[in-house]
């Protein structure tokens, strides 16, 4: 069912103490949980083939500077747009165009 969480127990409370699983058991339980979660309804979300990034800068000068990034286009006096093929490409463009 959507929204159902899958968990992997790593220890059990017994009175005021805990009984802990070994690191190998914990890793195996987490791996099993991941497989169950990905095999369930929804699975991994599909990523887009292309991402559109638009910035509205506080000044025309900043927009002009950002428009020099390869592939960036002016979409208005203070607006620059950029189309990316991956999330990493989008984040790289954002970093350089906004000087972060």
C-alpha cells in the first residue's frame, strides 16, 4: 500500500537493556528492506529526460552575467533559463550561475 514504511530492527529492548544484532545481521536486514521497498508499489520514481531551470535575478546585471554560462538563455531582463539533461548538470549550472 502506498505510504507504507518498511523497517529493519537492529535491537530489541529487554527491561532496561537491549539485545543488539551483529553488524552483519543489521546490514542484511537493511538490504532486504531496501529490496522490499523498491519491489513494492511505486518502486523508484522515474526521472525526467530534461529539467528546466529558471532564475529571476534581483538585477539585470546579474542575469546578464549568468547568461554567459554555456547553454543558458536570457528569457527576460532579469530572467535566465537553462535546460539540463541530469540533476547533476542542473546543480552545476545553478552553482555557477548563482555563484554559490
